C-alpha cells in the first residue's frame, strides 16, 4: 500500500539507524520529545529505541487528548449523563477513563445513565433527531484534529433547528501545551532538546504556528508522520539541527502537511470557537489560553451554559504517575503500579486507557518486559 509499506522497510530502518549512530556526538546527550501519542505507539511497536545510540533518548509528551483531560472534567460528564432525560454521546476511549470514587462513564452507564458510544460527532446529531424529548450532549474532545468535526456537528444541529443538542467542549491546543512544558520553572524545560512534532494536528494548523515556539525556546521541531521510517528520519533531522546549532521548524511529513494547513477547517473553527482564558490539563495544571469554547453566537449549543456544573480540580490517584509521564518526567515503567495493579483491563490512570496513551503503548508492545538492547554509540 502506497505510503505505508515503503515506510516500514526493515532494511531502510537499519540504514537510517546506522546513519544516526554515525552523526551523533558521543559526548553529547540528545533528549527528543515526541509530542503525539501516535508517535509513542510507533516507537514502542516497531522497537525504534533499539536502533538508536545510547545518548539519544525518546521522551513521551502530552499528545493524547484523553490522557490530558483532568478528572474534574470526567466528573462533569458523569454529572451530565446522570441527569434525567439526558443522553451523553462519547467516543470509546473516554468511557473508561477513571473519575472520582472509582467511577467512570462506563460504570455510570452500567448504573443506568444513558451513555452511548459514537464513531462520529454527526452520530450524536442523528441521536438528537431521533430523541426530541431528550437532551443529547456530545462529549467533544481532542486537539486541533477533531475540533472541526465538532464544528460540523454544531452547524448541522443549527441547520436542523435542534434545540435538544449541545456539546460539552473539551478541545485543547497543541502549541499551548508545548509552551507549558518548555516554560516550566523546574527542570522540565532543560530536559527536552528537540521535539518530534505532531502529524494529524499539523495537517489542520500547518507548520507555521510552531515558528514562534522554535524562536522563543531555541529548540528544533520536526513534524513527522506515524510510520517507523517517518519517526527515524525526523530523529535524524533533529540531530542534524542540534549538531549544527540550528533551531528551526522542519517538515518530514510533506506528503500530508503544508505550511498553511487546512484553511477551510481553520475558518470553520475560527467562526465557531474562541479561546478560554484558562483550562486545566492533567499533569500540567492550569494552562492559560490552551482550550476552546463556543462563541456567544453558538452558546445555545454549549452544555456548560445549559447545565450547572461544579468546577474543581481533583487530584489523580496517589500511586498513579500519569501526570509525570505526560510531562516527560517519567516513563511508564517508573510507575510502581504499571502492569500490576494498573492494566488495560483495570486502568488506574488515563495513560493506560487511551489507545494513544504511553502506558498502553508500553503494555501492548511489551516494552516493559523485553530488555531493550541498545545499539553502540
């Protein structure tokens, strides 16, 4: 299949790994953060750390929208779903994220709440059409990639004149998260030397928004596709920039990402959404101007305006290291309950629930049991 098979060529992967080993400075450490959970899974699935020299370390970032959603917002969703005559529509991963009191949306459904898994935001609009006597709430979640699909659903509901449809909006912004990590007052900022930039997000926003990031922090960023050769090529590009003292935005994923991005999707989002002054992220705390809410014109479709919700921060389970993993401070294997108390069948933290979570990647592909044989520097 074009753009898949040729990007999974084992011999080419070995050749790129050898080129990386030749180019690295043996006296220097290279800490590279892959922002997106899709990259984390590719790295674990294809054993890419085994091809890299010891002084090149891949660090997992906060690029999983389900993982970064704090417990308080899950509690709010359960609150909405538990009210009479309400149908809450959600994507599958979000249903299993642990909330307060050992609850989750899935457990709330088992207790009688009308919670339905959907595959598209438009599925929720259809459910609202079919149930005019119910309040139908779509749990909107994701980075810039999925925000346009929520906008499409609201536009459709407006066109159909559906008074019973609303959105619980939890759409967050990638550049703000990058800024929060690298502007941290502790050693988080010095931990990261370069960034493997997200792919799907960049198809929407383009490569230009990252220019301010590289200029401010003097750290290179390379947008990469999700196949193993994509990731390896982006690592080599980052190492070259660091060796040459450059800090630029480069695009490895040119077959999909452009400088300008998807202008039509951007215009739709700009029309419908505005920035929130602040939003809580799991692991990062309150991050200013890092999330979206519906503009006043569309406020009738805003579930937060329609329902009275309690807003309070809720701490993660004490034994769970999900917050530190999302900041790149720890790896899944550093968590004492990883793979024992916390498994995909019994998740304690969101990083084990989501299909893009770092803990799920490590567990699924056995990176916590198979010794990593590092290549010679």
